[in-house]
C-alpha cells in the first residue's frame, strides 16, 4: 500500500508512531487489496480546535476518509472498528459501480 504523509509529519510527536501503527493495522484490514489502495494522512483541527488525524484511502472506485483522534489511535478495538468502517465505505462505492455496470450490460 502506498502511504503519503505531509512534510510536517515530524512535528506530530508521539502521535506519529500511533499513525504508523494505524497504517500497519489498515494494511491488515485491507488484506490482499492493500496493493491496490493508497492512503494519505494529514493533521487537521476540528471545530473545537482538537487535533485529529485525517486518513483518506483511495482505490479505483473512489475514496473515503475519517478523522481520528489521539484517543482513537490508542484504543486497538476502536481503531480497528474505525478502519473497518472506512474500508467498508470504499467497498460500498465499489459495489454500487459494479452493480451499475452490470445493469448497463443487461439493458
């Protein structure tokens, strides 16, 4: 899986190691699809000024993104759930595209 980090990644402190662990966990979630997916991390601030880490994953069918807090990155079960939900959104997009293609072929 190709993973992109911003130039400011070294300023993320201890969260950088958490983000890299999350990237490894994402690869496990993706399984054999990992080679077909790219990921991009960015540091963002939400409306309340809280730092979050935005993960955007992309494949041929589209993209999905999620903003993860420091706490979510430290909780293995929560992180796994969020990553699985993110991947499921990409798979749902993929399914809709494939269904439209099949319907067009049948028409």
